[in-house]
């Protein structure tokens, strides 16, 4: 399913599109694209309306660094965070958002509706 030109997607912003009967958030993160069902596994909140950032980590107490290579999406309802490489929750890998396969072909963003990325 063609959801638009690459240029239609702003860097580090989620754009929600209708894919069949589901809302899917499409994120452009530099030259990569991620697509996630707009439903948090916690209480079915609109996860794609949350904050997107690089993953925070620390090498020692009191230090914090942002890993700009690893995008994270935080649900706006309760702050559950999910890494978008595989959709798993940061605090417990047994929880995950459902990812959708996405690709870029001839400058267009294509969702593979009905095919999970996992």
C-alpha cells in the first residue's frame, strides 16, 4: 500500500495513515522508516501520538547519553516506551507494539499491509 512520497514524511515525526481497518504510524528516522500499529499493548492507547526520541542510556551513575541510532516511541497515556527496531518495550521485552513491514520504492513509502515485521 503506497502511503506517500518520502518527502511527505518529516524526519523524526510520526505520521498516522489509514491502512485497511487499522491506523498505522509511519516514522521517518533519518534515512530509515518504521511503521507501527497505533495501539499500545498496555491499555490500547494511541501510541503513535506519543513522543519520539533516541534511546537514552548511561555508562555510569549520573551520566546520560542519547543513542540517535535507536528510535524510541513513548505512549502518551502512561509513558510505556518501545524501541522501533523490533517493537519491544524497553523495560520488559515480553511486551511489544505490532510493527508493519515498510519499504521505500522509487521514492515512495510502501506498507506491506497484512504482513507483520516480526
